[in-house]
């Protein structure tokens, strides 16, 4: 692994566990087994490191989403995979991260907004259209509006948390997702969704 990639990997793990503001360049250097000076040879400051770390994280998400959206599997299987993805991604994530990025790292936040516009919303819109065509989702729904709402739900969920919150981020995201999808489903879709859930428990 190249040094730059190693630093990004170490920083990602620390940010996910502790949040961004709580992690210093000294912490990252110690965890990576290198000097702080070495980090500054690769990144001019913490803001650049946060941007590159967050960008790498979003690129990983982009690849996973493209993989999900391009598969020819039955639409309900896609949503079951999304449930697994939520459990995996949010189980160990510090809930303050997105708030910190929005407040203190505007370039990284802009990267997130671009990710939502270029990838997340477009991909979700296509999936919702497929669900409507199959009769699983209500035909009267505007797929693009629902996709935008879904992305805003994810963003808003982070604002629920405070530093002393006892809420579990993964559980919160799963509850929000469950509420969202039941608002989409027809009777046929609800039966298919619950059947998939039972098969995967």
C-alpha cells in the first residue's frame, strides 16, 4: 500500500470511530506509525486530508451503488441489499461526522452534495421507476421527488444526534429506511418485501 493510501485508510478508521474534530494529525501519525511531518508531505493540512478521505469513502459508495443499480435482479432483492449495506456502513460510524463536515469542511461537504446529485438521486430514481413498472411501488409517486427525499432523510438523520446521544446510528437509519419503503409499496409490493425480509432473517 502506498503511503498516501495508508494515511487515508488510517484516517478513515479514526474519523469513523471518533469523529473528525476529535482526531488530530498526531493521532493519525501515531496510528499509522509515521511522523506528523510525513503526513504533511502528502497533505498540506487536515482539511485536505479530510477532503481526500471523504472523497475516497464516497467513491467506494459510488462503486457499490453502480453495482446495485446495474444488476438485473428482481427489484426487491435490491432493497434487501440496501438494508445490508446500511447495517454494514452505519454500524460503527460516529454520528457526528456529517455535521462536522458540513460545519467545518465546506469543500468536503460540496463533494457530498455533488455525490448526491450525480449518483445517489439518479440511481435511486431509476430503481423507483423499476419498482413502479413492476407494480411494487405506487404508480402515482414522483420517483425523482422520492429519491431526493430519501437522500435528505439520510442527511437529516445526522442532525438528530448530539455528542451525548444514546441513539444507535445503524438502527436509526434502518428505521428511517423501513418507514420510507412502506410509503412506496403497493399491496403486491408489501407482500413481496415482507417475504424477502422473512427469507433473509
